[in-house]
């Protein structure tokens, strides 16, 4: 399969010593600048994480549109939008507009989301799960409505007084052809991966799974991918889906790199997430040739067509552009990635 590589930024900002991203404006502007730099070194995607009530990136569509305006080839996307906070119909309008402005480069990851800093934050936005349902139910219900909207389904009754007496239903506008095939579900378990396949959604698997069977993280994630693809085939979808995994890959090529990352753990971690035993993937830290060898052995990286590299965005654009360039030149070829200029030759 053709391998693609992108970066994933959580967009942190803090006015603390050593931070190159001290304000919300810094985080937004630097995210655009990093997308430009990533395209220049040959990466395929620029993705952002969405959080609320925190000093991190939120409201992704203006940012993604700005990224698209400054680039010409690179995909722009999210990993992921927490659907509990969203108005599905309005989000469908924003997504279509952003996709049209980007000339079809939007890759939109959505999900139930991760634990947030706010207690019942989505309720503060006005979204409360109906009686007898959960946050996960609410996210899936909203996703179903969002998918129907981006697929162009007619969802709202027309007002005959405004349509020349013609009855019927209306679709949201604008519509962006093909966008529905570029929606991803951020799955945290093997079961949710199978659910995503049945919905016709691409699979976005992160650096943790909220289950633990005792096997290494990459093998557990590879099992999730295999189950997803089996469920996709069983559902009878005609197109080939995309699958992404996220990894922290930190090449050490200077004393500054060693100062930042030299002591990081290189092992999986197991802990509790919202009361559920979860397995977290390891960080890949070391010399580029060592990372190339280790990443090539990662079972889930081998199975996925897209690798998202989580970046330490608070170290600034220049540092992260160098980090991504090192990975593109010295690490990514080991997993089968080819620079866009060399593809098809």
C-alpha cells in the first residue's frame, strides 16, 4: 500500500520558560507555519487535535482553512473532533466550506473524544445526552446526522412560502463531493473499530487503546486494524478505506535533542483511563537509524497506510520542521514511505 505520513499537533500553549508557543495566537499561527514547512519537506498531512476549555487548539475549521490557503498539496485534518460538543448540521456546513476551499484536501477525524478538563463540558455547550443514553451514544447519534448531512441527504422540511409553493425536504449547503469518504472515526477499542467499519468511516487509531489484553500495544492495535478491515469487507463497502495510527517519534541528532528527550521511556505503559484499564503506546526516541529499524518492526505501523507523528509543538516551528525533515529523510523510508516527488517513477 502507498504509505502517507503527517504530523499531529495538540496545539498546546503556555507562557512558561522554554515555550515558543506562549499565546493562543502563537498556537494558531505556528500551526499554519508548520503545515507549510511539513509540505516543503514532503509530508502528506497536517492534522490538529481539538480540545475545549484548555490551552490547546479548538474550533478547527478556521485553522484548517488557513492551512489550506497557505499550502497546495498537503492534506489538512483533525485527530479528532469531539462530537459531543458539535452541532452536526452547522458542522457539516463548515466542513464542506473548508473542503471546497482546500480543493478536496480535508481529512476529518471525529469521535466521542477523550477526557476533558471541564466537568460536563459538552453540557455547557448546550448538549445533554437524552435520558438513558451515554456520552458515547450522543457522539454516535450526532455523527450519524453529520454523515447524512455531508452525504447530501435532504433532512429539513422546506417552507413552501419561500420555495414557490414547492414542498419537500432540503439538504444543507454547500455540498462538497467526496467529503463523506474522507471522514474518520477515532477508535479506542477493537469493538469501536468494527463499528466504524460498519458506518463506512475510515479508521483513526491513536497512541492508546482503552483496553488491555496483555500483548504489546502495536500488536493489539494491529488486531484492531485487522478486525476493522474484516468488518469493512463484511459490510460490503466498495471503496478501500484508509487507516491511520499515531506515534511519538523523536530522533536524537544533537545535544539539544538529548536534553529534551534522551531519558524518555521506550516501553508501553498500562494505566487507568476513566476507570478502564488502557494500554499506551511507547515513544520512539533515539538515533535516526535506530528509529528506522524499530518503527519498521511496529506491527500496526506496517498495517496502516497513514502514520501521524505527534509533535512537541511548544518547541516551535523551526525545531519541529527540523524534526519532521529528519524523519522524512532518515526514518520514514524504512516503513515504505516515498517522497511525493518520487512516487510513480
